[in-house]
C-alpha cells in the first residue's frame, strides 16, 4: 500500500465524498473510484473480491434500494480513511431505515490515479 503524501490528503477526502455522492445518486461512475482488485467486506455477506463481484453486489445483491449517506466525521492515517455517519434509506422490501454506519477505506495510487482498493462497512443494525 502507498502512504499518501500531505498534498494528497484533500484528494483522498474528495475521493471518499465522491463515492458517497455517486452511490446515493445511483451513478454507475461510482465504480471508476475503485481499483479493479477491490475487496469489500460487510457483515452478513461473504468477502466481495474484484470489480465483477463488486458490480454484481450493487446491481442485485445489495439489500438497500436507495438512500443517502450523511458523513459526520472522517479520519485519515496514511492511506486509510475512516468515516462515521448516518444512513437514511429504503430497503428492497420497502422498509425504511435510519441508522449510523462506519466505513473504513484503503486507498492506492494506480497509474497516477487515487483509487479505493478496500472497503469495510459496519451498520448499527442487523437489517442492513
């Protein structure tokens, strides 16, 4: 993993904020923010590895139909970013949820572009 330089810190935060904007907008450009070897872990699901499995998760497996993330705090250590926030949304079964979440991202530089190579998500609720 590459450690981010001080000049890259704002770019790293912008990358993470762009992810939340794109996922909330259901924008397929979201996938451009991730490294092809993405590893995504969230409770209740097996480890998702690679872009194909990651796209499959978002297109059909993800229990969330729509929603929005509100970032309350973001912490950085080198090439890692931790986020705490609040998610409000609708699940595929039509039920509504409002709950806190935490995300942990690992970033890498690939051909001059900063990308998310790993993400771990935790919700304070068993429905998601």
